[in-house]
C-alpha cells in the first residue's frame, strides 16, 4: 500500500500559497448537455476544517485541461455526467464569471460593428 507521499499529486497556487492536490482532496465533476459549462475540479483546501474555503477550477480556466487529464490518468475520484448542479457550484461559477468580466478590458476587433 502506498503512503500519502507516494500517491500522485500536483500543486496549484491559491492566493500565493501552494496547495497540494491529491486523491484525498481533489475530485473532477462533469455534467451532461448544457450543464457542461459547470464542469469543474473541486479541491478541498483543508480536509480537517469544514469551514475552510474550497477551490473550484472551472472548465475554460487556465490549467483545467492539464489538470483534468492528470486526474483521469491517475484515477482520482470523479462524479461524471451529473444531471443537477448544486447551488454552491452555480454561485461560485457566477462569481468567477463576474470576476472575468471585470478584468475584460477591450472588445476583440471582430466584435466591433
């Protein structure tokens, strides 16, 4: 049996701090059809503290494709083809979309009329 140190993992930065992502705290979530915009990777930042903030890396975010590939290759837990999206996922997705819009400084030339 492998120890936690021998298990596959990757690290991501969250507010300047490195977060270890492994089978014990990281999970892929996918949804069917039009709900696929909510596909995400969930990272529990502190499994000993239920009040700690979790990380959500949504499809389309930088690094998502690499991370999802790693998760699949190393057989991390995944909830696939879900029919419903939890409220917390919808709320978090909405906040990330608003944040991205706030950093959107210019309109691509092809959008101009």
